């Protein structure tokens, strides 16, 4: 039995069902996908994503899951990004012919909004970060590390924050330096493919709920939605069953609890809630992500996606639309703001006004555009925060109860709060179950191969 139909639970189900396990996947809501999901927006009567979820080339386990589910064709790989400087100019950022870690050096040197001396300082710092011992970085605030390595405030705002706040959804003051290294090493320095952004061209509901549910059922996974777990039951030190809100009790031999970390304690039997592993979960902090959806009466740009530098807005996506929606003459855009605690003092109208003003500075047609509709969605607990020392709080997938596994990006995966981390957790939980039954098959996909030049220049292994 798998409790939770997010990516972690889905991944675990696909890994187990091929080994003669009878797998049931229970989800409290009426859709799968977890935080990679969509909402029905009443104002527009459309399905919109809670937030644009993108992947990267280094996310090898998410790619494996998508292939297994037959949804890989819904993602378009980007080999170039557009960066919007504070002055409104747009610079294309794309890889060159050199091998990693030099494949992006030409594009970086062409960035117009930092000086050559700052680029040199950045390159020195990145090399030091890559060569640093990850264990020695753990527990250190990355903002302190940057100051120790002489990074200017301009460089921090226009390069380091642009990459890390989007990737980790946290401020640099609250990021563990080891996770900053993880982003740069895996995403930009190890392999030419690692940095390539993969953007879905369909709604998250279509991909991770509708298509995924159909595939799971074809694999003989029993999917039960709108079944909210009330509590796990225990007998003889093992989980014996799961009681749902309708008082139904379902039994199983093995259980995987794939829910957000802040829900775990209230679902476990009382005798286990005081266990140090469970108590630690309450200390894991979370961070919000805000998504601003705009329906405009005209197209303001042909650009499909862009990265804002040193602005309130961080990413802009021109939302894909159905033929029915295209016929109404309305153009749909989504602005993503990670680590959006700074918006707490603003109401939705003020947030929309600030975002539209930034769009107008880049694309003047925005000034004359009429806002037909807008929607601001803030996921208050969008991700767990990779604060210094967080790894001491993250549990292994094997829970203190032998027939109960934990799954979720918040477990020990070596990754921050990402879809890749969620999938890895599900695979690791499944591996634990398989090994109990003498099945030693590896479920985790291999990481991208480290280029020879990255090994030689940076010592990456």
C-alpha cells in the first residue's frame, strides 16, 4: 500500500508493480501529481497549474519515470534561455561547442549586466565551490561562503540569486552551502546536458494525473482517489492496516507513506510519534512559491519563457493553450516567484500590479494590454527549506517501523526539494521493499557521466 499520489508515490508504484507485488496507491484528492498539479480557476473556467514545474537534464530519475509512464513527449528540451537584465534588455544564453565545464563559458562572458572583473571573481568562486569538500560545506550558510570568497553584492543579486533562488526556492541567507554546490556541480559543471531545462507543453493535470493514472492502471496498479488516510494502525510492532476518513480499514504487508513531512506525525500510531526520527520532521522548515497567472487581451511577446535578473519576477512562461482557448483572442502568461515571503505584506492586486509593471519595462505592448483576468496562487509549503544542517533532520526511507517506508523529497536523497528528489525517494523506498524479498535489482537511474575535463579541472567525481 502506497499512501500519497505525488511523484514519490507514483515512482514507488512503478518500481514495485513489475515484481509480482499487488500495489494499491491511495490519494486524498481527486487527482494525482501532488504539488505538481493543477487547479480549476473559476474566473476563467480553465485548468491552470499551481506553478510552472520544470526539470533539467541532470534529473535522470524523473526522466526514467516519465519514460515508464509514457509521458516523456510532453516535455520540450531547451538548449537556450533568455535572460532579462534590470534595464530590460534580453540576452540569449546558450551552450557552445566546448565540453563541460566550459560549454557555457562563452554565454557567460557575453552577459552584459556584470563587469569582466565580476565575471572573473565568479569563475574563481565556482571553481572553489566545485573543488570544495561537500561534507565540510554542510551546515554553513551560503551567504557567508560568498562573502568569504569576495563576491560583490551586484554579483550575488545578478548571478548567484538568479540561479539558486529559482533552483532551491530559498534566500541565500537560508541555503546550506552544500546544496548550492549540488546545484552548480550537477546542473552546470558535470555534463553538457545537465543544465538543459525541460518545460512541459501540457498542463500538469494532463501529464501527472490523467495520463499517469491511465498508465498506472494499465500496469495493474490499483489507484484509489479521494481516500484520505486518517491513521495507520499497529499490531505487534508492525503497521497492520490503514484507516481512512470513511472508517474503512485496508490491510497490506508493506506500506509506503508518501505524504508531506508535516503530515507524518499525525498519521502514525501514537507510540511512534515521540521517536527522534519523527520528532526531527517537525523542525524541517518550508518555503513558499507564488505563481501569478495573467490573461491579457493581446500578445505582449513572442518569447515563450524568460529569466528575470534582479527583479521581483523570476521566470515568465507563455502558457500553452488549447485551440478553444486560442480562439478567444486571450493570451495567457505565468510569472513564478520563488521564496516569496517578501510578498506577504502585499495583497493580490498589488502583486499583479508590480509584476505587470516589470513586464512593461521589457515588452512595451504590456502597457496597452487589458488584464482580462488574473489569479495569484501561493503555495505556502511549496518546498522544504535547505537550511544549514537540514540533512541532520531528513530521515532515511526506512522508517522506525520495519514494514513502513517514508517517501518524499524531504527524505534523504542527496537532492534538494525537487521533482527529481521526490522520484528518487520513491525509488529508494521501493528498493528497500524489494531487498526485503530478496530482489537486488537497482531502481535508481545513473547520474549523468562526468566529463573528462570536469574531472581534470575541478576534481569532480
